[in-house]
C-alpha cells in the first residue's frame, strides 16, 4: 500500500470529505478575500475621477485615509499622473493592499523609502 492510500485509509470517508471541503473553502477564501479595508473610510469618488485628478487623490489620502492608518514615515508625492508612495519596507505591503483596495492600482507607484 502506498503512503497516500495508507493516509486515506486512516482518515476514513468522513476525514477525506472533511479534508477536501477544507481545501475548497480555503481556496475560495484565497481568491475572493481582498483585505485592506479601513474601518470608517469610504472614498468620496471613484478611481476614474482620480485618474483625471491625481492632485485631489493626494489630498484625499493625506487628509482622510493616512490619519486612519499607522503610517509613520510615509511620503506621498505626485509623479506625473501617478501618486508616488514612499514608505518603509515593513509598512509598504500593507499600504499597497489598502490603497489598491479602494483605488485602481494604476494610480500608484510604490517605492521603498531610503533609510
């Protein structure tokens, strides 16, 4: 008997169904979970508007979103028609997740801040 067959025999029918169900549930959660939501924040306009008005996106993030985050050392500047986000290495992934949760990723450039 192979290792897989031995494992399936020990689990039994109910165990095999449980393992398969958990696999399906975790896969669905992996592909549908977006994360990054901030309690109490609703963007006033959509990404299409901010694509045409990046300076207003800069003002919106500085005035309303960044104060709700623990965002020490974050620098937001305009770089042409995109918003350049410079942040420490440890906070950059969570900022990217939060910003792209509310706005289109094409509005931003993310860069690690120099020490």
